[in-house]
């Protein structure tokens, strides 16, 4: 069975071999986290914009309904009896 010093030496060698891979993974995870944070903000803004657009559409529908009612009233008044 290897001694504690031999196991430690082997672990240090393994870490030296994998250090570039681990650094690359850490860098890529950092990039992915940045992208996710950015996408979350974009999604939040899109949701807010969509809610505002829905409210604007509802307001337009109400205004259009009032205009249609007013036009119907005007047409009724203009029709000869």
C-alpha cells in the first residue's frame, strides 16, 4: 500500500496534469453564469414589455368599442325615420 507521502505526490501530479482543464472549466462556467444572468435580465424586461403591450391592447379595444358605439349612435341619428 502506498505511503501517505506517495499518495500526496501522486495527487499533486494529478492536479498538475488537470490544472489547465480545471481552469478552462472554471472560465467556461464563469462565462455561462454571465450569459445566464444577462438572459434572465432580458427575459424580465421582455415580460414587462409584454405586460405593457397587453395593457395597451386592452385600452385600445376599449377605445375602439366606445368609438363604435358613438358611430352607431351617430348613424341612428342620421337615418331618416
